[in-house]
C-alpha cells in the first residue's frame, strides 16, 4: 500500500515540538493521562504546525476532553481506555476519534464491530500493565485476521529496528494508515531525537 503516515506521540516540550516542524509528521500526539511520564500540563499554542494535534485520553470525562480540545487546539482524539461505542460516537461529533485496542495473543477482532460506526480510526497497541506506552511490540501477524476496512494506526514499541517489518506490512492489503512512535525515539521522557526520526521517516517511505 502507499501513503503511509507518521504519528509522533508523547510530545510536551515546547522547543521539542517546535523542532518537530522540520520533520513534518502527519500527527503529533499529546498525552492527557495524569499517570503518564509524558503527561501534558502546560498549554503550547499551535502556530503554523505541519501536523495535526492528537489528544490521548484514558477514560476521561467529556468535560475534561472538551477543555483540552480548546486549551491545546486538538484536531483528533485518541481513546485508550474502556470507552464504550456510545461515548466514542458522542466524542466523534466534536473531533475525529481514534479508538485504541490493546492486543495480546488471544485478541478477538470481533470486538471491533461495535465500534465500526463510532470512530474514524482504530489503533492497535501492545497489551501490558499500562493503557498504552508500554514500549513493547506485539505479534503483527495477528493483523492478518483484521476483519475491517477501517484505516488503523499501528503502535507499540516501534523503533528503527521495525523498518523491515513495516515495509512488509506496506505490501499487504491491510488498511494501515499510520505508524505511531514514541519511546524508542527519545533522549528522555517526552523529548524526541529529531535526526533519528528523520532517518526513520525516510527509510519507511512515509509520505
């Protein structure tokens, strides 16, 4: 497939976000889960950014999400908790929703059916002790059972060593929309290595 996009998640430092402009990813993720090491507390105005801002939430109250949309100028909402199809559909009326699912060996793709009309994208991350950001990958061959045509984000411990596997996925009929990267490209929690990301983007043929 062609047109693979890139999301850089876990951003929170103003100067690092400014430096990300040179990389021009498609999406920049900001985490609004208080227990995350990359929790965003300071508003950073969006000025001429070549990417869309994604707010990452875990079972957050709708009021808190609305506040974050306004304060941080969010373009999309990424939901990593136990949000119901009904709550996703409600939030979808405000911003496009990316509904995340934690994937393990026994993952049942049939659970996606209830969310098919409740969100714009799915996201698959690795099942672990945290709702997301566990820094580990899952067995991507499980995606062969993906039953939907809805575009999805792929996350979970993706780093420079993942390039060959990503290229292999690009040659399948799967509707892989974007690669979601985070900790494998950091010099510290919430601080990204921009040159390393630039090399990764180039080698993955990300548009």
